[in-house]
C-alpha cells in the first residue's frame, strides 16, 4: 500500500476515479484490495465504492489486478494449475442473476471429474440466490476442503474437491457486510465477477457462467491477463430468451474463450432435441437443488436437468483435451452418467466427507 495515503483516502480516490470513468491501475487495484479487506473501514464506504464501480463498469484490467491482489492474500492451496499430471479444472458462475435454479455448475463439476478431469471447485453460499454451490453440496453430504492438506487428500481419494471461499480467502470477510447490504437491495457488485477469478489453486481449465452477456469480454480479458490457458465464459438463455447463468439446450447460447492456444467466440442455438422447459430446472432452495442433482447423477431425473448438466460438463471435457469438440464432450459426459461413474464419485466424496462436515 502507498504509505502516503490512508485507507479512507484510497477508497475515496477509487470512488472518484469511478465517477470520472477512469480505469484503476494495477497498483491502485492492489491498494484498493487492502482497503476493502480492512475490517476497520466502514461498510458504507465499501458500498459507495462498489456502487460507483458497477456504475462505471468493471474492466478486464481492474478485475485481473484485484484478482492478483486477493490471490496474494489467500491461504496457500498447495496446488498450482495441475494435479497428478493433468490440468486442474473449475466450474463457477458469477451469480447475480437471482434465479432460483439447480446448481448446474456444481453437478457439471462432478460429472467432469467422474470422466477423468481433476476438479477443484471454488464457491460460496448463495448471496443473491437461495442455493449457492456450498449450500447444495452440504445437503448432498459433501464437505469442503478446509486447508491444503485436506484439498490434496480429497483430490487423491475422490478426484473432485470443493474450496469454500471463506476457508481460503479470509480477506473477503472484510467486504461481506457491504455485499450483503447490496444483495438485500437486489444490486450486483464487481465481486460477482471477481469471485470466479480467485480460485487459490489457479486451475488451468475454467468455465465461468455469466447472467449478463456484456460481462463476457471483461472476464475473458481478465482470464487472458491472468494467464489461464484454457477457459470458456458462457452465457445462455431459456426458451423465452431470459438470461441463464449456464449453457442452456433450451435457448440461445454464446461461448467466449481460449482452447489449444486459439481464441473463440461463437453462438450455439437451441438443441435440435431440446427436452422439457426451464421451469424443470427451478429449485426453491438447496434441498430441491441437491435432490435434482442426485437424480441426474444416478441416471434419472428430468430430461431438461440431465441435458443441461451434460451440455455444461461437456465444455470442461473439451477444454481439458478429453474431447475434440463440444459434441464429443457431451457424449462423454452423458456416458459418464449412464455407466454410473458420476454416482460412484459422489459416493466416494460422501465417504471422504464423513466426520468433516461442520
């Protein structure tokens, strides 16, 4: 931190820069992270900044700078990018859409891991929706890894792990009050975009779902600046054109990212064999979300939920090099479920978790 400025001055300057539509520099982002993490700074000041930042519009450079700063404050994960010779993957949504739906990225992570990709999923409890990944996994009987040792043990025994963000990001506690205050008003913040960028394992393969199509290039640019070699930022719509935080076989989709050293940006239309409706994916709470996830993993469940999980898991398999294209990735994801591998992984994860759930 610039020792010539106090934390209140740093926040005040950041707020003014946002109002002036000025982009923060890397050093300013580092100073700002320290101010946001400081528990002695009033929540009101943090709320004022987050509103001003959202009003200006977050940039790729600002997101990358803040991500580096918060990663520098994170607890060590003991892993960087890869696991047992394979690229490590993460599936994470930005949230902020407020839709009460099944935790698709969580289910997709389990399927992708069962297909052979080590997954270190990063997530939190629901802030703007009834069920975050942490909520659904708790109901499923799955415990988060609390430190680097548990993370390595879980990956070794299960092939899939969960990093509950507060366990590894104590600095985020400093902004929790401000985020909750804004969530209560139905307002999104830049932390919806920042959260998926700060997985402390720094996975080489990432899939990030967004509820706003205009956020796609911001996150893609940030991931490029952070050096992620394979990623997809995804946006989908349901059959009525309403935004979806995942890919949807029921409506239009867009994928922006990088794989095999090449950038891509393409649109994928509704599946030719789309089954069901978006209401089939509704989940009013974590219990309903977990129940629908379980039904898919055991080879049952509503077709719309199964197909949506397969569509998203297939992207991870493609990005990680286990499939040559999206169609092949989705076929592999479907076969993984049908042969019982996804169900078996969930049981291994539950076995590992016994005695670790708080």
